[in-house]
C-alpha cells in the first residue's frame, strides 16, 4: 500500500516525493521556466530559493516548521 503520492515528471517519467522536487527537476533538467508563486501575495519568482527567501523575510516562514 502506498502512503505517499509520488509526483512523476511528464517529460521523462522520473518520480519525486514533493512538488518542489519535480519543479526543480523540470527547471534544471528540462530547461522549463516554471514560475514559483507566493500563495500569500501572488508575487512570482524564477526559482525556489528566491521564493523561500521572500517567504522568510515577508511572511515569517520557517522551512523546518513542524
């Protein structure tokens, strides 16, 4: 029985545990320019790290939050 849904790349079929991982894969491996959008203020970023920095600075986000 599968407890966690895996995300699969439509380009190459590779599986990932999270949506973040598949987005990074598509951006790096397949050259896809996938925008990362802030759910709080709808601002867009070209990569996950810039969006995390924005979340930490403007929305009190902590990655290791339980």
